[in-house]
């Protein structure tokens, strides 16, 4: 599965040229790896995308990128979405994810 993780699921909705697409795929793959490492270091807790953005120091990354990474990792079988919800940055409820056992 590690190979799949590195071959990011970057969504080319802008029809980027091949050269720029590769750069974006590598960046997204790196985000996936950092998010997964955080969950592996904290295996018994669940986190919202906003918490991951803060705890992993993704200050310059859009929250949508963190959500994409968590969705990719869920699709690859590394994470699972829980039924637990917590208030996010603007008071809206957000689902939590945890490391899949």
C-alpha cells in the first residue's frame, strides 16, 4: 500500500500539463504521508481535518488539501471515518477520522 500512498490521488480538475501535474502529485503524496505518520504516532485518537491541519503544521495548506489527503488515506484503507463529530474553526460540526486497525 505504501506505493499507492506515494502515487497520490491528486485530482487534476484544472487539466494541468504533465510537468505541473507531476509536481502537484508529489506534493499531495507528501501531504498524505505526513497525515498518515501523524495518525500512526497517535493511533488511539480520532481527529478532524482542522485538527490535523493545526497539529501537522499545514498552516499554508488549504483545509481542502488536508481533507483530500484524509479521503485518499481512507480510500486506501489506512484511515476510517468515525461517527464522532467535533466543532471546527467556525463552529460547524466536522467528522473525525482515526487510524484503521
